[in-house]
């Protein structure tokens, strides 16, 4: 999947502007802390930028706030699905203040895809 300079630049900016839920989730996903899997944050995938992506499990994890739930999300999920990538959407209030159940769900989905 090719990425453009614009998407790379936008992803870099998004890494600096993470939401509190994304920051908390990233703390638990980084450095192979979850099942030894490598997650990347704000990763360009084709025309989209995924909040978190695990290439080994071909899994995108989205921490969704008020700006999500639009038709664009449906197009994005369909496009990713065509590429063989599953999308797991978690609402911010499912992550904050206790990310435990969200991490359990991510682990279940990732384990099933490896």
C-alpha cells in the first residue's frame, strides 16, 4: 500500500495530537506489551490513517470519539477488509479510565488472526 508525502506528514502530526484515550491505549500497546505483537500508531494505510496497526495480525484498532461513526468509517472499513485487514473500533469511554476490557478485546481479536 503506497502512502503519499501528505499522508505521512498528516500521520506525524496526528502522533503529536493524540487524544487521552489514544495515549492510554498506546502506553499498553507499544514495545510489544500486548501478546508480544508490534503495533504502530497513526499509520498510513492506502488512503487512510489507522490509529493503531498490527501487521502480524492484520488488525487496525481505532479509538473512536465524537468525530467517528460517519459513512467514511464504513468506506474505510470496507476498503481495509478488501485488503485483508480487520478493524476493531473501541469508543473512548470504553478505554478511559480503565483500558483493561479494551485490551482484553484487542488481544482476543489479534490472537484469532495470527
